[in-house]
């Protein structure tokens, strides 16, 4: 590259070595003389940069949200429970949450919808939400908020002392 500053031509070039870059500039004669010494100069530059290199390379792992298809495959892989069909949303939800799948861990409303769908039942989202809230208010189901949204599980029954 050639630049003109205050009427003088400035001559220069850049050398990139790995992650580091060195720029040599000056008048044309100085730069060309330096280029002749470049092999020994590059050894010195490389040694100078050695102390700047990190001793260990950092690894960054980026995990993307699973696609809808992957999420569905995961749900199927979890062996969704088979429940007896019913027209009553309360009964359907309780049957799901009473299954081994429902007892294993708290479930999101999306997971509950997927089980209903896999069993040939479909309730509108508002009906399912209302049903769950009713069961929570009655103390039959427990609910709490997580990063994945609200989760639901059967409430543990208290055993009364005799």
C-alpha cells in the first residue's frame, strides 16, 4: 500500500501470522530493506507473539433449541402413556398424571397436550388450562413456575395418623 502524507510517499505492508498482524511502513527504501531482513524478523515477531498466545484454547459449545420435529421425537422416545379415552378433561388429566410417566417428574401443559393428542383426545387450550387450575385449587395437583413455564404433578396425599 502507498499513502501520501505531507507530500511524502509512505510505503507499507501488513503480514498476518495466525491471529496476529504486523504492519511495516515507512519510506520505500526503508521498507524494502526491512523486507530483505524479513525471515529473521519473522522469527523475532513469532517469539514476541508466543507470550501473547493463550496456553489453552477455549472451547465454546453452542446448543441450539431443538426443532419442533426433534422435540416431538423426544416426546415419543419418552414412551408416552396410554390412557383410556374420555370426554372429561378432568379425568384425562388425572389419568395422565397418575401414570408412571406423569409421576416421574412434573409436566408442562405442552407435554400434557402431546399425551392427550397421542391418545386421540383433544381439548382446547383454555379448557385444559382451566381444568389444571381447578385441580390446583382443589389441592389435587401441585403447580409451580420454572424456566420451561408452569409444571404440574399430582399432590402427595397426606396420611392421617390413627
